[in-house]
C-alpha cells in the first residue's frame, strides 16, 4: 500500500496560515493533480509530506508511515520540488551518483535514470549549463533513482517543450498503470486534464474539491477551478 493520507494538516508562518486543517487521500494506481492559485499552500503541503517542514498540527502518511519515520525513504517516495538544485559545477551523472550513494543505491542507477529521462547525451556536462527543461529532467531522474512506488512532483512540466510534456505525460501514466501513486502540482489545467485521473483543488490552505477528470474537458476543468477557488484572474 502506498497511498497518501493527509489528516488535519496545518502549517502557519507567523500570521499566515499556509495550510489549514487539510484532509485528502491520494490513491495508488492514479495520477492526482494538485491545483490552486498562487499561495494556496500546495508547495507547503508537499514539503510537509516529505518531512521538509514540520506541521503545526495534523499528519501526513505515505503507505501508512510518516516520511521521517521511513528507514530508506528513497525506496518509497521520489520527489522533485522546486529549489532542490544540483551543484552547478557537477555533471548530471555525478549529481545522480552522489544521490544514489547517499541513498544506498547501486551506482549504475544513475545511468539507468539518465536514460529514462533522455539525458544520456548531456550526462557528462556540468548541471550549471543545463537548460530549464534539462534541469527538470535531472530532477525527475533523481526522483526515480530508487524506483519508488510514490512520486511527488512540483510543477514538473515547467520548462519542458511540447515533446517533453508529452513524454512526461506518458511516463506518469505508465507509472500509474503499474499501480504507483503519482501526485503532481501544476498550474497547467489543460495538461492536467489530460494527464491526471483526478484533481484536488486547493485555495487558502484548504481543499475546495477533489474531482475525477475522466471525460472532463480542459474548459470544464477551468470553469470548475475558477468557481471553486474564486480566482477570476487565474
Ligand atoms: N518559509 C516561509 N515563510 C513564510 N511564509 C511562507 C513560507 N513558505 C510559504 N509561505 C507562505 O505560505 C503561503 C503558501 O505558500 P505555498 O508556497 O505553499 O503556495 P503555493 O500554492 O505553492 O503557491 P504557488 O502556486 O505560487 O507556488 C504563502 O502565503 C507563502 O507566502
């Protein structure tokens, strides 16, 4: 079981309540999209799922276990969050080999995941020279190192070209088809309508709705999103 269960999750930053008693279930065998306006609390929620910040109240579990209690988290969950940048002077391959060693994974995994994300040709170049799309692919490669049953990705399509977006969609759909859990935050409603099985719509730190996307057009999702978030400028 590798579902994600969020119960009463709350995080305050001074006077700002970023996440407010959030409840949600994210199931296996599906791609779930996390949507919401800027400052809705999406990234804060993902950071709490990954034990990067402590909730003020509530809890989140992955496969029934809190992240910080996992013995080898990289075997359960792979994450790509904005801001986790590789050292610019290291090659993509060296970056992944260091992560693999730290996670107790075989060194050969670095080349496996470079191949999966289409970065083999650029693997020997310094990460500081990578394009935005190449950096996204490298972050995804890092998330895939432990071949985990759960992927948590913050805006993974940012910077990808149309072929890259399609490739990412196929990759995420294939992981879900194998029974894995995929949680993806995004602002790209039309892409999520195509990629996700369901979406969680957040605003002001709370869940406004969790909806299946089967047969939902991008237009319908946009209308529902705007209604649920009250975000006319989205
Ligand atoms: N470290 C922090 N210190 C203070 N405030 C923070 C911190 N992290 C987030 N916040 C605040 O918490 C709220 C939620 O931010 P968060 O980054 O979770 O939103 P988001 O939904 O991911 O937004 P976006 O779509 O713009 O990325 C915002 O008001 C933000 O300013």
